[in-house]
C-alpha cells in the first residue's frame, strides 16, 4: 500500500491542532503509519500528545521528526478559504499547517510507503510532537530523553521544518543559533520629581545597564554562522504620572548566538553586568534568564551529502548549507544524533492563507523517497 501525500496532508490539516490541542491529528498519523507496518507508541507528557513510531529493529535507524501542532489562525475572517478545510484550488493546498508542517509529515510517510520493510537494511522511524509551536516543554525534549534512557538508538534525523527559501530544496538547515531570553528588574523608591534625593529612580540604572549590554560586540561571526546579536525587546515602567519618580523599571532582551558562546557563559556575563549596575544603588537589580537552546551545527559529511544528493537527483539544484532562522526542535534531537532540516518553502508559514502547491508536496515526497534510498545505500548494513 502506498500513501497519497496530499490526501494525508488534507486529513491532518482538517484536525485543528492549535497548540496545545491535538484535535485527533496524532490519531490520523498513527492510523496511516500502522497501516504501513510501523509500531506506534504514544508518549504523553503533561497535556501533550507525542508519537514515536518505528518500522524495523536493526540499525541504522533513520528518523523523521516534525510536529502536528500549529499556530492560531489569527483573524479567521481574513482567510480567503476556511483555515481547516484543507481546500485545493488551482493546484494549491490551503490551510493552517499546509507549510508548517503537516504536508512534510505526510510527504515522508508517503515516501516510506514505497519501501518494502523486508528490503530495507535498517529502520525508519518518526518522532512527532504536538508541542513545537508552544513552550516546547512537553514535546520533543522529554521524548528524546525518554528514548535515550530506554536505550533507543537513532542514527540520523531529518526534521521536516519548512527550510526552503525561494525554491524547494534550495537550502538545507545544518545548524541553528542559540537563544537566551533575559528579564531585568530594577526596584527603586518612588518619590516626587521635585525631590529626587528622597527617591531612588530605577530608570537611569536600567537604561545604563541595557546600553552597556547593547554596546558590546559579542563576536564577529563563526564559521557558517552570522555574528551573535543582543536585542532589547521591551522596557516597561508603567508610570502614567508626569511628576512621579516610579518605583520599578523592567526590561527584556534576547540574545541569538552562534557556537562561539553558550547559554552558561552568556548568563555569567549578564550576571556580572547586573552586579555592576547594582553597585551604589539604593534599590535592587535582579536578573532572570531562560535558555531556549544552545547553538549547534551538523558538520558537512556523509549524511549531509546524502541529503544534498537526494535534492539534486529530484530538482537538479544543489542546496546551500544554512544556519539561518530561529530555533527548532533540532536543538533537542542533536543531543542524540546528527540532524538537519529539509522541507517546503516557508514563505507563507504562520500567515493568513498559509498554503503549499500540490506539485511541491509531491516533489518533496520524491526527495524524501530518494533520500531514504541513498541513506541506506550509504549507511545500510
């Protein structure tokens, strides 16, 4: 039995799995994979549905990773077609998740359906989460840790995020920058602006601290990565009066960083600057940080080459190796195996009228099919 990737993508889109809801999306995928001989295991953490499915018991194990959850539709009235109807018009599939990333899941499942398990010298697996678009606390991260604890081996992984920029397969994401969020709160003493010595104004303390942080050049770049950058994202005082020195000022920032840094040394630097800012101030300066993920790269080698050649075989294009973009669940998977990202053109992801050409979904299926062939030719026993 072979699967139709477009029909499966439509079935998945019709399940309105807006984070953290599943809305039956995992059931649709599990039914399709069970029909192909995959042993499916639901792994629930918190309120999140996750799925690990494997066909075969021997190595190497090539895994496809992705997510069935989607972002909210926003203004549903602004959509030209209902966002969960999965309508096809003029050769284009419309719907939330068409690009990010239910069509890619369907494409890999359809690609796998072309292979007789008895002839594959290894295993195929799927690691699918329902918690990628949200806080990502109960999704791929804990699934990976659970599989590791059980001794499950994944040798290589393809993540189906919409990695392509202008044409299908023009980019392969082989790495991602890290992301660190920080919240700084300065507590002073409220008072009248005419009597500043009776108050402790937190605003100048915060401004000077943020300016020092913003002015530092973190690095000049890293091989295959752009320079790291720190951006102040908000400053909040909440003072409606013109004659009052406020008691509190808060700021938030984000650092996107390459492998020249990690979350620990950046946090230590922020703490040093916080301590410096607090010297001589009558109030307090506090810092809270949250590391979303460290930077990583899958260095070019046989696995990257397999994926590049698969794209070339189908499209005639040699994909550029890239580390651009935000963060993805690759940050969790890279702890157990090499991982890269290969998926549809991401131009309409998260937008009103998210859509993917049917021909592109079919072509992605062909790329994945060729990737599986080349992978086991190269790594199979």
